[in-house]
C-alpha cells in the first residue's frame, strides 16, 4: 500500500505542477495577446502619423515656395518704388539745379545748343519748336 500511496502522491504533485504550468502558459498567452494588440494600435498610430507628416511636409514646402515668391514680389516692388523716387528726385532736384546753374547760357551768343542752330537752318515759315515742352524755365 505504501508504494501505491507514493505513486498517488507523485501523480498529485505532477498534476499540481502541470496545473501551475498551464496557468503560467495562460498568463503568458494573455500577455502575448495584450502585446499584440498594443503593437497593432502602435502600428496604426504610426501609419496615421506618417500620413500626417507627409501632409505637413507638403504644406511646409508650399509655404516655403509661397514665402520665396512673396519675398521676390516685395523686393521687386521696393526696387520699383525706389526707382520712381530716384526719378522724381532727379527731375525735381538735379534737372532743376542744372537748369538754375546754367540759366545764363541762353544769354551767351553761340552757346544756345543744337535747337538754335536747327532753327536758323530751316526757313522761317517751316520752323518747328524742337525744345521739350516740359523744359524748366523756358521762355
């Protein structure tokens, strides 16, 4: 009987060990399932973020191009504005200053310029005024 009890006791220990291993296997399987779900969710989020990053890259590229064109337009406008200001200053200050500095030239014989020479070469009935209409201090 003692041998039977020893074998029965050994079977009980083996059954308990198998039960513990089975519980450990179930827990391990649940952990693997949870990890798989976490990896699936992480993969989905990664795919979403990849799409978002691609869209953001496209938008940033478009904004950089727009910024470049805006800067080019602003610089061109500034150059045009400064050119107009320089032209106005030239017409109002430099041209008038030169006209004022050389006002006396029209009173010196022989220094009246090409217009006077052309006038004398053309008969009186065919003369045309060749001096510009906007010449300052014209008489």
